[in-house]
């Protein structure tokens, strides 16, 4: 029976999902400060879904893109954990590539029949969204500097 996408993975499940042996994950943990699985009593590792995304990014950078360990460490230091995680899904990533942020959502000028929001309500929602995105970016940055 397959696990759901939000369930924690053991080291063997994470290794199988990423496509590397378990000892490679342990080695990466010693080289990359941003790889920190949860550890239970007895030292058993459990990887969160976001850990799997980061591991996939590291694997892609090291194995597919030809980065060195120091290169990935520098990339993390200069561009953050989002850049590493973003490499997991990126079709082609290069050292010079700048991280791309998603385009800001655009709202129609007039309220639609479905939403019924007035322009003032839309402006308030847009400001709230910007505040939430800034808070998320601050949290992501704080988590990347664990």
C-alpha cells in the first residue's frame, strides 16, 4: 500500500523515492546543514514531505547538473533553500540562473459575478495576500538558516 504525499518517510523510503542509496542520504546530512530529518528515539530518521523535495533538488544538482558539494553549499548560502528545492522540478538549472518567483496574481478590474467583491475589497485582499507572502518568505528564510 502506497503512502500519501503528506506522510513522513523512513530513510529507506526516502532513498527509494529520490533514487539514491541510504548511505548517500546519511552522507548528505553530514555535508549539508539544511538537511535535517526528524529523529526519533534510537536515532531513526523520518523525512517530511518538504525534506523529500530538498533531497530531490540536491540529487538533481549533484547528479544531473554536475554541481560539487561545495557548489551546492554555496548555492544554498547565496540563494537559500528555495533555490535547492526548486531544482527538484526545474527542467534545466544553471549556476547563473536566478530564482524565479511566481507571477503575482492579477485581479479583474470589475467584480465578477462569482466573487461579488468590490474593488475596495479586492484591494484589501491583495494587500493581505502581499502581507502573507512576505511572512511566508520570512519563515522560509528563517527555516533555511536552521
